């Protein structure tokens, strides 16, 4: 795909985050005595989860982190999984813990996520941190909605996505007067997205499978975030001329290709900015995992 100014290139923005994080780690780890540590827990052999964990481990190393890998077979007991989480909680060198979801059937992910020490919650999915998000004060943000906000910050910044950009210094967009519509109300994406958008002063609507007149609602959005997991759900008719369109969806078609929730070709013609799939929100989710781990490390080593 040709990268034009209209395309919000998550892959490139993520690469700039990795570089900026690595620079910060290089600068601080000698002073602090150790680099950030990220524990990655994978259960079972779901190919998509394996691929995500591999990427996350690779990027973590690129950022200068020490990684701690825990790989369990699908048949692991809840107790063994909880023991591994408790071990990570106790290990001083571990600053962030990532439990790759979904867990195989029979395991209780709510209990496992709640067992993570909230101050090591690299994914921002601990119930305490999700509650603090509502009050505008979490130590970390859930990675996917956080990545979406960074893309929105870039879209409204007027700043070019150039190699000299330090994304850690990117100013938060002030979305006063803007109407943002989120399609999808999951705990992973849609719900936390509401609070992040509110913190940026947007007026927020959220749609889901029971929403009437999806098209009418979406077509009023200055910022449209599609996170439904339905290929092609959002077409040009859902998009207001000049809207910023963020496609969170990652759907694998029968022929193996990956596609988003937005019909990219037609949406591109109406959007002012739009994320591609792949190469949009996906890489930003990984970059925000690194960002969160960096923040947790900085808090721990300076406290
Ligand atoms: P969920 O299945 O948990 O939630 C989907 C949401 O979309 C639900 O709230 C559902 O409504 C709503 N929905 C489904 N169909 C429609 C419809 N026809 N019209 C309006 N709303 C609809 O999915 P996730 O939030 O976990 O993921 C959503 C998508 O984002 C998936 O494609 C997933 O792969 C992708 N994803 C991408 C990430 C990334 O890094 N890029 C990270 C996480 C997810 P209801 O609640 O009523 O059922």
C-alpha cells in the first residue's frame, strides 16, 4: 500500500516509539541499576497468540528490556498459572506482567488478571486499574485504546510522521467540540476507549450489536473508531466527510488475508485520516505494551 498523508501509519509510529523507549532505557538503566523487565505468560498453542507473544518478546528486546518467558501447555491448572503470576509479582526484576489472552477453555482469565499486582499490570487490564481509568488516574492504560489515542494525537497534531519525531513528546490532542463514536463495547477496547476520549475532551457515543441506526450515528462522527470484529461493517455511507477513521478490527478472511472492520477503499475517499489493517492499530498495541512497561519500571525504580 502506498503511504499517503491520509494514512495513519501505525507501523511507523510504533517504530518511533520503540526507538524513543530504547533511548530512554539506554539513558536510565545504568543509573537505575537494571533495565525494565517484562514477563510474558502464554498458555496453550493458539497460533495467533503464539505469533503475538513472539512479536512482543522481539520488540521488548529491541527496546532494551529483559524478558521472562512463561510457556504453559493448554492443560495447565488454574493453580499453576496463578503460582507463575505470584512468582512474577514477587520477582523484583519484573516490572510488567503480560498474560496473553484468550486463555484456553477451563481457565479463569478474570481471576488470573486480578492476581497480577496492579503496579505490574503491563496490559492495563487489572480491575483496579480499569476502575482508576474511570477516575482519570490509572498507572497505565489498556494497550489498544491507548494506541488508538496516540494515533488520534498524531492525526490532530498537524505534525508529520518523520524520523525526527519523538512520539513520547507528542502533545495530547484537545478534542473539545469533536464527536467520537466507538463501535464495540468490549472491556478490552470499546469501554476503556470511552474514558480516554473523555480525558481528551471529546463528546463520546458508543455503539454495539443492539444499536439502532448504526449508520446514522456513525455518520455524525468526527472520529470513528471501529472495534466490532466484523469485516467491512463500516462503509463510506457510515463516514462523515473529513472524519478521522480508526480501524481496530483484525479479521482473518477464508483466503487467509487480514482485514479490518472498515471497507478501506471506499472509506479512504471520505476520511481525512485513516488507519490501514494491517499496519494501523495492531503495531501500536504492541508499542503501548512497551510504553506501559517503561512507565511501570520508571515508577518502581524511582520510588
Ligand atoms: P468483542 O467480540 O469482545 O467485542 C465486539 C464488540 O462489537 C461487541 O461490543 C459487539 O456488540 C460489537 N458488535 C459486534 N457486531 C456488531 C455489529 N454488527 N454492529 C455493531 N456492533 C457490533 O471483540 P474485541 O473488542 O475483543 O475486538 C474487536 C475487534 O478488534 C476484533 O476484530 C479483534 O480482533 C480486534 N482487536 C484488535 C486489536 C489490535 O491490536 N488491533 C486488539 C484487540 C482486538 P455486543 O456487545 O452487543 O455483542
